[in-house]
C-alpha cells in the first residue's frame, strides 16, 4: 500500500529488492534438494535484510547455522551450503571444519560474499580443501535499507581502508555505482572529496570506457562521493535524531533493531525477551517523519499525531455506520497502522528518554558539546582519565578521547603517553595493538601542531548555536547534532547551491584529500520531477548525517539517495579498529 | 541456369536441384564412394581422407595420399594436413566452428584447421583403450560416442576433453542407427539420444538423467505410451533440422517403409509409406551377402526441409514425402550430401548444388505457363526492360493481385541463387511496387531482402577460399548466432568481409572486437619492424572498444616477439587481463624476467585490484630470485608494501619478520612479536617474545611509549612467573594468570588488603588518582558506604580528583539513588550540579542545591522548568522569604 505521507521516489528500489530476492533464490537452487546452511553472522544479517524466511525454507534449507557458533560440521544433511566473506580467519575456520568433517557423502558449496579473493583461495588450497568444495561468488550489492538508503553492509570498510589498505572495497563500491549506471544511465556530474573517493572514481572511469552504456541518465543529476576520513569528528559525536539515538542505544543492524519486549509493555517468555523491528518508512507509516526528529520534538509530534488519529477515528466511526465500501476498509486499515506505529514510537522514545535522563548521558553530551565549543582540553582529558580508571566501556571511552584528539589535531606527548599507559594498565596489555591502529587511522595520535578543526568549523559554519531541539520542522542540517553540522552536509549544500566547490577554493583546501568536480556541471530539467542526487559515503555514514542530507534535499528540491558501504556510528567505527590478539 | 529447369515433382510439390557453381579444381577426380568424406554445414568446405575400413582392389586415391585434404566450393584444394595412420576412424566430421574432428577408435583425436591445414592432438586418455569406440556423432563443438560394448559418452567441448558418461543403454547388440539432439534443442536442456532398438522401438536417453523406451508394445508399461504405434526393424533414424520431426526407415516383411512422426513420443499418429529401393540399372559389387536389407540399405537418410526425406543410394537419390516418392538418378555416380537448414547440399565431382523444396511464390512465378499475378508481373517487367512494354494495365489496376505479385517476386528473389535472376525479380517487384504505394505489402520487406541478399552473395564468392554457398534462408539463421557467424569468417582470415558485414548488420561491440583481435593476431606474424607493426595495429584498433591487446600480445610471445608483446600490452586497457600475461611472460622466458614482474606490479597497483596485487606478490615470492632484490621491488610502493605485509601476516610470520626488518619498520616488528608472544601458552616463551619486541622498539625512537610499556609488562610477567613457580609448590592453590595490572590491584582492594595494594601500586608506579578511583570502585562493590563517604571527602578535600558525578552514576546503577544524588549535590560548582539534577529529573534535589548555595539567580533561571509540586513550593517559599 502506498503510504500517502511519503513522496514518490523516482529512484526505484523495488528493482533492487526483487532482483536481489530472485538472485538469492537462484543461488540456492544451484544446489537442489535439502541442505544445511552455514553462514557468518554478517551474512545471516544480510539474508534477513533481503529475503523472508519462508522463501528460504522453500529453497530446501533445513537448518541454518552461524560459523561463529559452531565448532564442527554435522553430517546429518550432506548438502552443505556455506556463505562467508573472504576474510581469512573465517575462511581458515571453515576450511579446518571441512577437513575435519568425516562425511564421505558431503558435498560443499562455498560461496564468497561479495566475491572470492585470491588469498582466500590460496588458503583453501593450503588447507587442502580446494578440490572438495565448489566455489561461487555472490554479491548482495547495495541492499535497500529504506526508500532512499542503500548499503553494501560491509562493516569493516573503514578498517579495510585505513589499516589493512585493502583495495577491494573500492572495487565493490565502483561496481555498485556501475550497476546503477547500467540501470539509470551514465551520471553526468560526479563530485569527489577524499582520497578513497578518487580510488573509486579512477576505477569507474576505466570500467566506463569498456562498458556498452552510452545513454546519459535522465533522472540522476549528480553523484557525490565522500570518503569517511574527511570528517571523523561527526561520527564521534552522539547522534541526537530519533533513528540515530535508537542506533546509539540499541544498535541497528542494517534496518533491523532488536528491542526488549518490555519496552512495549509486553512480557517476553524466557529466551524470547527480544523483538525484532524493521525501521523502514515503507513498512512504518510514521517512520518517514519521526526518524529525523530530536527526542524533544518527537514527543511533541507524536502527541499531536495521536490526537489527530483519535479525531480521525471518531469521525470515521460516525461515517462507518452509514456506508461500507472499499475506501472505508482502506481508511480503517490506515488508521490502525498509524495508531500502531504511533504507540510503537511512543514506547521506544519513552525508553530512550529514560536512558537520556542519566548522569552518564548528560555528562557525555556536555563533554561533547564542550569539545566542539572550544572548551579547554585539560578538563575533558581529566574526566576521560577518570573514566578509564573506572574501567568504563573501552569503545565509548576511546570514542570521546578520539573526539578530543581529532578536534585538537592530536594529543600532546605527555597526555598521549599517559592515557595510553592508563588504558594498557586498566584494559590489559593486548590493547596495545588497538592503540596502534587508532594512531594509524588518525584518530588518537600525537599532535602535529595543526589545529584545523576550528578553522573548518568557522569557514564552513559547522556550529549553529540557535538550534532548538524541539523544532518539529527543522531546516538547518545542524539540527541533527543539535548545533553541530556534519561537514558532508555543508559540502553537499554548496553543490546544491552553486553547482560547484570552485567558489570556495580556500575553504576546501582545509579538508585533506583529493577533490574532483565537473568542469561544467549539467543541470537536469525535467518538468514535474526532482533531479536525483546520489551521495555515496565510503567507510560508513551515520543516521544523523543521513537526516542532515535529507533536510538539504527538501530545502533544495532534490531527491537525495544515500549509498554507503555501511551504516555506522562512533562506537561501531572505533570497535572496528580493535585488534584481537 | 533457367529458374524453371531441374524441377522434380512430388505430389504437386516441387523440388529443385539448384546449382551454385561447377567444380573446376582437383575435386574432379575425388572418389566420393569409397573415401571418408565430410561436408561442413553452412555451405562450407569438404574434407576427405582415405578410408581404410573399405577394402578396395584398385585404389584411385593418390590425391589423398598420406593426408586429409580440404576442398573449397569449386573443388580446389585449400589445404592438406598430414595423416598417415591407418587406425579405425570412428568419427570424421566438422565441428560447429568448422574445424574437422577425426576421432580414432582408441579415443585419441585430432582437430584439424581447414584453412591452415594444421592439426592438434587430443586424447580421452585410458578410458577407451579397452572398450574402443565404434562410432561418434558431432554435437555443437563436441561429440557423443558409442563404445564397443554399446555404452554412450558425451564430450561437450572437444577442445577441453571432459567425458560425461550417459545412462547405460542396456543394449546387447549394436543398434542399426542412432541420432543425437543437441542440448539447446531439447526440453531437458541436456543432450539426448535416439537409438534404434534392435528389439523394436526407440530408446530415448537424456544424458545422465533418464532412460526410456518408446514405440515398443512389449516393453511399455505406461498407459499413455501404449497408445503409441509399435515400430520395429528400424534401420535408420533421421531428425529434421528443427529437431521436431522424425523419419524412420524400417524393413518390414521384405519391404522398405519410411515412417514420418511429428511430435515424437507424444503424438499417436504416424504416416507410413512403403518404398522400393532397387537400383536395377546400377551395377552392384559382387558380394556373398544375401540379405536384401543389407544389400539395399541406403547410405544415408536426410531431411530436405520439413516434409520430405532423401535417401542416398549408390547412384540414386530417393525423395520420400508422406504420400509419395520419386527416385532420381544422379548424373554423376560420385556424390556427397549434407543436411542444411533449408535443404540438402549435394557435392559431386562436377557440381556444387542444393536441393530445396520450392516455395509457393517461386512456383507461382516460374511454373511454365503460370498465369499467377507473380508470373504476370515478372514477364511484364521483362518486356518493360527490353523496351517492349506489354499491356499490363489490368494487373496494375487490381491492387490485391498486384500486392500478391510483388510479394511473390520478392520471395522468389530471396529463394533464387543466381544474382542475375535475383536482380530481375527484385526489379520486377520494385516496378510493381511503384503502382502499389505502401499498401498491401510490408514496406521494409524489399529493403531487408536486398540487405540479406547482399550478405549471402558476398559470402558466396564462388570458388575462393572461405567462400561458402549459403542461401538467403541460411543467412537469416546465421545472423541469429553472430558469434558463430564471425567465427566462420575468421576461420579463413576474412577480416575485411567480417568487419563489413558486422557493420552492415550492426553487430555488437563484442563481435567487432573479436574480428579486430583476430586480425591483429594474424598481423603480428608479418615480417616487419616491431615499432611499425605496433603502430599499424594501434592505428587500426584505437577507436574500437573491447579489443584484447592481451590476446594479441600473447600471440606475439608465442611466435617469439616478446618486445612487440610488451609494446602491445601497454595498450591494453584492462589491467586485469594484462597482468596475468606479464606473469606468464616472466615464466615463459627463463632467465631475464625481472622487468616483467616490476611491470606487472606497477600495473597491478594501478589497477587498484587487491587480487591482482596479491597475485603478483605470490608469484614473485615463489621465484628463486635474491631476497633483497624481491624485497626491494615489492617495497617501492606503499600499497605494495601494505599488501605484502598483509599477505605475509596471514601466510608466513617468519618471512614477515624478515621483511619488516628489511624495511626498518621496527615498531611493526615489535607489534608482530607481541602478537606472537600472545600465541604462546608458556609464560617463559611469552616473555622471550616480548623481549624480542622490546629490542625492536628500542631501535625505533619515534615513539618511546612502546619500549617503556613493554619494559613494564616484561617485569610484571617475570614477577608473575616467579609467583606461579612459587605457587606450584603449594598444592591446592589456584594458579595466577595474566590479568590487567589494575585488576590485580583491584583484587587486593576488594579484599581490603590496602597495604598490599599500596605496595603493588608503588612497585608498578600506579598513579595515586587511579589508586583512589579503584578504591572507590571496590568500596561501592563491597557496599561499604561509610568508608566510601569518608574516603571521598578526604580525597576531594583540596580539589576534586574523584569526579562526584562519576561516583554518583555508579551509585545509581548500584541501586543507591539517594546516595548518588547526595554525591551530585557535593559537586563544587552548584550550577553544574543543579542543571545535572534537573536533566536527570531530580527537581527537588536541584532546587535544594540552589537553595543550599544561596544562588538566587540560578533559582530564577530554573524556575520556569520546575513542575514538581514539592520542589516548586520549596522554591517559591525560598524566593518569598528572601524577598522580604
């Protein structure tokens, strides 16, 4: 059912969805009959996002296991279908299990997502199982998470780029862009900012020269590619829009979030205390509006909605007695769905409000605000030190420390060494590799005397102190972080406004990394249609940033479609840099 | 040849022997009857070799001495391939891509190029040395074979011999005949067999899936199948070109019968016609054979179109349709046949012909004395052309008939072989069309017809090498498979023709690039300077997309021009294709191959494809070159470095250590050693590795932190080790394991061993603040509230070193809300304290803080946000008191 609250999108994600479903079914049909499925946790997540369980069962899957939770392969079902990323630790584990499984009748199909790597194959060869498995590649490509958000769902993207310097991620991104171009036509304007963006651009260019696609897109006006590393400050800040807060507090996987049933006032049976919820504006009539609001505005909005729904219902019940037809039935359905949605969000936001009313949240927020408002470093560091000494969650402590370090352009030698020693003493010696990664990724490092952030903040107007957190119709993208505007939003705003970054040459030089824009930007003018602008973020984007880009789309009358390697937040970003020794 | 000559009537349908050209070359003296002959489809060449299976008294085959010979359409020799072997040949026929396949009984076979006369050897290995091969049939570019124990095997691609066993046939004697249906024509999508069962009926085999018998009432259990006719003594099976119609030759009660079945295995009706196969005026060789079914057995039975089969006797050709048949005596006793999509090609010592059913349009125009509109228009145009126009007003005025006439002329033009007549017919059509306008006839028909006729005439190029005698209908079929079409032209290096045709027919980039690549691969062989050659090739190809320079380069290396190959490779856009070639080149040329690896590595990095970088690294590391040299090359670029490190980290730790030392990346060495240390279970070993690590870090002066912290860790572990050794002596005591330093201290504090904890803190230089905070944590965990209160008051007396809000947070989480709130109220800045209490919804406490600190302004500021009655009352009371 088309949701009347949501504008019609030109960019049609149903193609993606249906294609993906069919592709998955076809994949399983390459091994007819009953089979057991062994997946990595990550792939299981992707499957859940892409296809209904029922369809999987119809494809002959009798049981599904995750590789993280098993130590051996059982031979009760001899057709074994494995899907894993080509990460070497996972590949090694599965290779060892295949070797150990004593099933002479077993047949194995080993599917690599998104594609095999030469090293994974080498590993299989060394373990001596290469000849006993049939290898296939399978790419989920961009998975639609919402009507305007698509993600490759590769949570290690940032780490791959910054630490392992694995180039595959750029290829996956370039491939996904090319597939968009095959469907939509070549995109006339391409903007890039950041070195990773350049990598992707170079690959697209080569592939374009070999492609048969000669048609220029009539719908997509521009593609803007950003590299996460151009702005690491924003993700370190706590997201304050509703969807972002859900992610910060409960952790969203793709668009699925697992919440305690208690939140909805239900008693869960033991072992079933959790309920999985899909956050998607197609499925949930209010999501389109509420996801980008701050909690203060949200409460106000939901309250007004509830009143309106009640009024509609009363009105409707009066009408119902006189006539009964299709329209009425639809109307009844709509009201019911909306009321359900409303009470759902009331419950969730209630839970969030409860979590917000804690000392730690208040303190965290005031520290963050202090940092970007130019408070003295010592004060924050002093508090972070105490947090370490109390052994609070390492990811969260480091997130704050990274924010401090990023804003200051690094830490001075003395506090740098001191903090690191405290961390090693409290969290154990093994964290030393983690610390090394943090410094490699340019998150927590020794200061290089370049304190760029405040210049950047000033030049790009990243701070707006007049933001009201209870505004139900916000305009400025800075609303999403309650005063701080994500850098990407300002960069995008300039493209929307002037079509180019050229007038801002000196400002742009403050941001590290490669920059590219079209010589003469082409404007698409299709009467009655919004031009589509695809913003592709490498290394992860936050819900807060998405909310800010959506605000811009509304303001400039563009259809903004977000593509990314993964959905992220500060904690996820930091924890991806942890090293398991 | 007059269009109305050489017609044969078969129950009011007409068939015609249409001559393409006469034979002028050596084929004139080729003995068709006794030799092995293969004719390729789509009007291609003929191949012949000696047939040692036949015992011949007088050999007249010097032409074929020690060779396989290929003849072009006018019978001239194209090429010869040496072939002296006398093994029994099981299959001698052309593959789909027009290379000849010669399969010997023992399973080895040759694929022979008809243009170059070169042959490549393949072998199906030991499988058929015991059970030899009796017979084979071509399927696409592969074949199906039958062994001496009547089992069938399928080789889908002759170029990559992989044998698939088919379902057992259950035959006990050799079948009289069997046929293959290629997978693209079957419902199952697999290759299928029809075998004439010696006990009656037809065996149907679907690759490895199914075996079933049809048309045999004794063997059939299935009710539906029982309704099918019972067919026995099947001597031959033939499938029409679309594989929909089946014709069987049976010998029943001393008589020959041809049976026609359409929708075989489904339809219950079949048409049978008895025929006579005697060749009374032909002298047969004397033999002891008395069995008529053997003496008279035709050589072949082929479909001609969709409703007629032709049986090849010694000198006669018998055309059989469902209701009548005729016997045609061939003027030349030597002839070979090939079933084409629209008829049967007939090659003799003198002629190159095709036998086709005449379409109605053609009959309308050319049947002698025809008064059909088509014939009228044709003759009207003829007179017009001879400047002697006849009265044709009547025809012109009847639009329907005129339309019919135009249509008939166009269709006849399509069918006609002779360009002169084609032209006349099309001109007649065009003449008629001028009076017709665009009504009653497809406006594109004439255009299309001209277009495809030009293609078929261009292809024919009578007599020359690579010319093929194709009909209009065949061209339409070929165009549906452009890859094959191009392959057939490239087989004879007809690059120009191929490119012209593909432009003319607007083929895809892929086909064009295939042509250019093929052309360039031929070109590199010419005697020319490398630079010049490279220039010529580039010049020609630069505008074309998708040309594979890699393939061209590979070809150059094969013929020994490696410098040219390198030059060509620079033009390859696709790095993923280029790199494997470079590596291959490096291995191909023993000795001086360094530059290839360097180039490959640079390319791999430029490709931004990690897989390619790893490929080069892996191959390069496997060479036996000097280690420092390898390291040097692989370290020139940071990306290559990172990849090498990642590779080694996962596959070769020891080598990694070596490499990192080479790079002087001592911090990485150190981290690696730490990593290794933590894979050791033995404490002593662990310490040993950490000591290594520390040494590395000492080399590195950039970040002294690591060295210091390692020193501490080693000390801790050494102490731990002593401790453990001591404990080992005392039984029943849990052995200590490595834990974070602080948690050891915390353990002491939890047990209120303050003195021990203090000593520990001193030993390991633990800062006082951490000691205090850890103490607080322990006190909260032990619920020792009084001591907590006292301790914090003492420590925070001068300045706050233990943040109250942190303690408060812990207390609240430990369900001590009131104590927590009290902690907040102690914060030195009453404003901060007050706002924090407000934020966490503790209005009364917030008001209390403000009042306690006598902050009137603060009270005014928060007044608006207080909605708790008690708090409000308190606030108002304070305000009113203080106003007084």
